[in-house]
C-alpha cells in the first residue's frame, strides 16, 4: 500500500501549493489595477503641476487655492496607491514563500506545518491591507471628481446666457 499512498501525497502536495499560486495571481491582478490608478494620478498631477508652474489655473477653471487642494488630494491618492502597490508586491513574495514552505514542510515530514500556515495568513493580511488602501484611494478619487464637477457646474451657471 505504500506505493499507492506516495502518489496521492504528491498530488496533495501539488494541490496544497496551488492555493498560494491562485493568491499570487489575485495579488498580481490587484497590482496591475493599482499601477493603472497610480499612472492616472501621476498624469493628472503633472497637468495640475504644469498649470501651477505656468500660473494657468484659470484654464482649468480653478483658483490657486482650488489648484492647491487638488494637488494635495492627488498627493494623498498617490501615497495610498504607492503603499497599496508595495503591500501587494509583498503579498506576492509571501505567497511564494508559502509555496516553498509547503514543500519544505513536506521534506521535514510535517514537522513545520505552522510555517506555511503563518505565511499564508501573513500574505492574506497583506492582500487585505493593499486592497483596503485601494478602496481608500478610490474614495478619494470619487470625492475629487465630485468636487471638480461641482466647480465646473458653478462656472457654467455663472456664465452669461
């Protein structure tokens, strides 16, 4: 019966290593999304910074104080996105360590089952924290666009008809 049990335990090992691999894919997908959001923040911040440097805030329909507020908002969004990206990359590293620790535990005869479990929990917490920061960045983005829309609507109403 030993011959039959060995292939099954190999399959169990591979199956156990697939779960962290799926979490790696999920983390990578979130990293891609966070990088896109960061790129949008950077692009918009550069436009605002150029307007500030050229004293052209009127072209954006804003006052210097409003432009300053927008730049501060973009700085907060960029910090959230940057921290999220770092946490999500770290989650990927921890999930890779989880895969390796599963194999190591197998070599150790199941003596260190706490190690893969610890890595898996840590990676999941990092994934949660990275996702939470992206939610915070999204909320800032929504508040900012609502403010810009209100300002534009006010400008339209002030225009002579």
